[in-house]
C-alpha cells in the first residue's frame, strides 16, 4: 500500500513553485476580467454617436477611447507629420498626421490616413490638401510611447514611428494641455478629395489571452503535483523492493 512520505528537498522545491503557479493563474483570471471591462467600454464607445470636442475634454478624454468625435476647424497643411512604416493591403507607406486648429483655437492632431511613400510630397496629392474650414469625424486614440526595439522618432527630419502627441502639438504651435496632450484623432472612412489620404485605418488590436495564460499556469501546477507524487511513488516502490525498512 502506497503511503505518501514527503522527502525534504523535493517538498521544499515543489510547494513554493506550486503556490506560485496557482497565484499566477488566479492573477491572470483577474487580468482577464480587467481586460473584458476595457473591451466592453471600447465596444460601447464605438457604438455611440459622435460627440463634440467640447464634450470630450469635459472629463477624461481617454474614457472615450475608440469613440468618435466631431470637430470643426482648419487643417494646418504646412505642418504635416509623417508616421512611417504603415501598410495598406501589403503596400508600405505612411500616415499623414495634420494639426487641426479648432474653431475655438486649440490645436488637436488628426491622423488623416494612409498615403503611399511616392505621394509624400503634398504637391502630388494637392486635391487632398483641403484649405479653409472643415468639419471632420475622428476616432479617439491615446498618445503613443516608443515600443521596445522600435526606432526613435526623428523630429528634425519629420520622421515618426509613434505618435508623440505632446511633442507634435508643441511643434505645430499648440500650447501644452493636460487633456489635449493625451489623445489624437484618427479619420473615419469618409473619402478625401483626390482619394488621398485614405482614412478609416483604425485597428482595434487588444487581445484578451489571459484565460489561456491562466489555464497554462493551472496545468503547470497540476503537472508539478503529478511529478511530485510519481517521484514519491517510485521511491516508495524502490524502498520496498530493496527491503529498506519502511514505517507503516
């Protein structure tokens, strides 16, 4: 008859590791619920009707992330920023981010959409360089930070890899603002004159893989228990077969 007699060192190793695995599994389940709340809020924002910029900045603009905003103003076409390494249907190009001076005066950043690299020169897409007052709808996106291993922005050459809203607004002549510096707007799919830039480039890429991670940690913990029991079972059998005295 097998009776578990825990060996000292296997137990010292296994118990903390098992507790760690179970703790990480439970933490991933908590993260899953946190991510679901975010995705639910985003889904609600996406389904809502466009709000005004005034409504957006009354509270926390990022509470409306991925929601739509209607804003009136004038594009500062001479202050375009180019967001590099952006693709559309396997064609590599860039996004054009144009500061928009609102009717009330403040400047917001407006990602007008994708252009091929060959059309970087504004003269080659003159029809899209809209002058005068406009009213546009954009999707709220948060300011971006440099990702690990990604290149740095090069403001001197107007070469950007991520949208640094505070710096871009400053370069465009905007004054620092604790709310306007937290977000930019991405154009909806409304066609631009001449066809460029191509709007509607918003991508919702927020995976919720925490359930898989939780299951992995649970299984690792259970596997450790199996190995632990198998180790003691085998040692118990060897002790009996070797006629080692075993207490009963």
